[in-house]
């Protein structure tokens, strides 16, 4: 098994979750997150003044996938999340040495 952490923009999270569901992934964890990558935040205007917003809203999706399916899942997730603009997201693939124990 491998542990995948998928970080995407909020407006593409539903399409990524739909792809994960279509592929038969049984369970996932979804969290709201904030962060930044190469885009380093953005400038906002409020009441005539500019201020920097360092952390952008993100959605973090965590799933367990069998090793034989990791490449397929990553490819389909990236296709669903890609908009072609900077900050589309990241997929972290973490190998595990522990068995998954369900209770």
C-alpha cells in the first residue's frame, strides 16, 4: 500500500474526488488547508489599501492505494486537477511499511 496526499485548489476538489470514487478507492480524508508554493500568495485590495495574502486556500485529500494502482490513480488525479496555471497542486506518494489495520 502507498499513502497519497493530494493538495489541490478548492474549485477542482470535487472533480478529483469524483475521479477517486470512480476508481474504486474506498475511503479518503478531506481537509481544508492553507499554503503557498511558487506563486507566493497574492495581493488583495480592501478599502483602498493593498495587503499581501501569504496563504492560499487549498484542499488536502489523503487516500491509501495499492502499489499496482498508484501510477493510474496519480495520472487520473493530475488530469482532473490540472488547469494549466501555476499552483494547480501536488501529489505526494509515500511508501508504507506498516499494514493498514481497520477496526
